[in-house]
């Protein structure tokens, strides 16, 4: 049985890969099928709202379907900061954390209770597609009013600085010896990349001792309290504690080496494990969101994606830009969802886990 990975485009700069269409190409190897997102040309830009439009008429809530400190939370707050600092949006943009079910509870609300509204937007990602593929959520981003994809972030596995797992070699050795003793702190959605890695290392993903936490903040606390041996999430979720030295990076699933100060962190591929996985994040609205609001936010997010403030945020967090709207964003979500489903099947990460 082969495993599946979803790759980003490596260490693209924030000035590149703007508004292009992408499609997946499955490259089948002995044990790995990887999704490469490749450019196919520029596509449709969002239509601007009609002249004289008074949308938005009041505050628009930016919803985060997780606890503070998660990648979704970091994204929402960075977006709001850029929109306000660059004076692109004058209406209030309160950020509201709505944790539960690794994003599923709020996405369900956006599909049902918030249906048809124009004053709610939320952050989503490949993570939510994994939840749906595992049978843990009815909906995924491809089912929503997807407004835009914004960027791709690479996954990283970390451990406590004072722990006994100090390298990727230590991690593989411990997993092979007794996977149940290696408690892995992961949001329900982040189990897929670790499962792919385990399978490449010759460990049955079904034997991995995953413990669910809502984002990097909770995962870090679990590690520092001794409740988890390692954790997996995006780099930005661990950045502050990595810089403080409380935790250390073991391996990244980036396609290419990260930039300084994390350029010494080995990639899985460089360590002999053919896994590369990127987590895209984007913005969506309620089901049946009025077209005026969809157009407004597509245009607004395109504008902010071109600002210095947002580009500086991308560079700081080592996020690779991946801005798409309209049909391109929808096709992107559909294609990545299909590939995630394949990966879940091959690692047997169904809803029994």
C-alpha cells in the first residue's frame, strides 16, 4: 500500500505565485504518491462590488474555529492587523474564537445557523478537509462559500528541549520500539502528515498514540507538562517557544529546507522519508453568502495580499503565498480534498481513530 502526501511549492517568496490556477499531479513511487500544486496560468480575479455599495454596513466578525495560539488564530489576527494597518477596511473586524471539534463545530454553524449572512467570515485550511475525510465532520472547505486561499505552511514535528527525543533519528527509533509510548500531540486534522511519516518509517499508523489538542498553544503546554513526547503543527504555531528554547524542532515536512533561523532543521526527505506536506489556509463565508459580500471580500483579500504588511507576515512565519479566488480556489479545494481522502484511506485514519 502506498502513502500520499500533499506538497506545497517550497520556499516561494511573497512576491511570487499570485493569482494563479493550480492543479494536483499525482507522482506515484514505490511507497508514496505526492500531490504537486503546479501553475497553469493566471485566472479570474474577483469582481469588485457594484458602485455605490454600502457593504459592509457594520462589523464583520472574523471567526477562528480553535483556541488562541493555533494557526487559524494567527492567520485571522494577522489578516485583521494588515487590513486595518493598511486602511483597507474601516468597519470593525472583531476576532472571535469558536473552538470545538477541530473546526467542525463552527464550520457546521456557518453551513446551517449562519446560512445566508453577510457579517461572518472564518479561517479554514487543509486541516478541515482531513477532518471530513476521516469521517469526523460532515463539511469541508469545498462545501462552503470559499472566498480565497491565502498561503501554504509547512508542518513541523517538535519535542520538549528537556525531553529524551532530540532528533528525527531518536523519534523513529522510539516509534519502532513502542509507538504507544510516544504520545503525539496533534489537532485531529494534523494526524495525517505524521501518519504518512510513520508509515514511511515502517511503523503502522494505527499504532500511533495520538492525543487531540486544539492548536499549538495547547500542544506546547502538553509537552512542557510532560503529557506529550512530541507534537506536530505548522511552524508559526510553535515559533515563539522555539525561539525561547523551550522546545526543539525535530523534522519538517517541507519540500525544501526552511529559511533561517530554522534552516538547520532537517526535512523528512533529507532524512530518508519521502513525505512532503503543506497546509493551505484561507477564508470562507457562510453557505449562500450574498454575492455582494463574496465579491467584496475576494477583492479586499486580494488587495491585502499585495501589501507590505501582509508580505512581511508571510516572510516572518515562512508562509508561502497561495492566493486564489473564485473558480480557481474552489477547484484547488476540491482537488486537495480528493488527495487528502486518498491519504486517509492509505494510512487507515478513518473515524475509528
